[in-house]
């Protein structure tokens, strides 16, 4: 488990370094959104297979789904409330920013 985490961190840091130093050519840079979407779809597909193979998850699917739904809805509502509160302190009028002198 620890070795995998180090590999993940290394890959993340390497990608951040290459992006920061502008070592990615323009052709690849233009295709990054597509590559990211394909990778995400592949990851979700693999996660679905692993979930489908786990009998405990399938048996407790509705209770897990209910809890996940409650957590998701709560997170969305709290995020909206906090964003509205913070935006009232930062934004005075359309286009006017309180942070600028």
C-alpha cells in the first residue's frame, strides 16, 4: 500500500513539474481534455467492475447508496450556502471587487 501511494505521488509531482516547466508540446496540450475524459471513463468502468464483483457491496447497495446520497446532497447544499455568504462579502456590484483598492 505504501509503495503504491509513493508511485501515485511521484506521478502527480512529475505531471505538475512538466506542466509548470512547460515541457508538454502544444499538440498534447490541446488533447489533454480528451485524454483526461477517456482516463476518467476507464477508471469509472474499472471501479464499476470491482464494485460488481464484491458481493458485500451488492448486498448492502441500497444502504450505501442512501448514505452516499445524503452526504452528496448535504455537501451540495452546504457549498451553495457558503458560496453565497462569501460572495456577499467579496462582490459589491456587478464587476466591482471588494478585494481591489
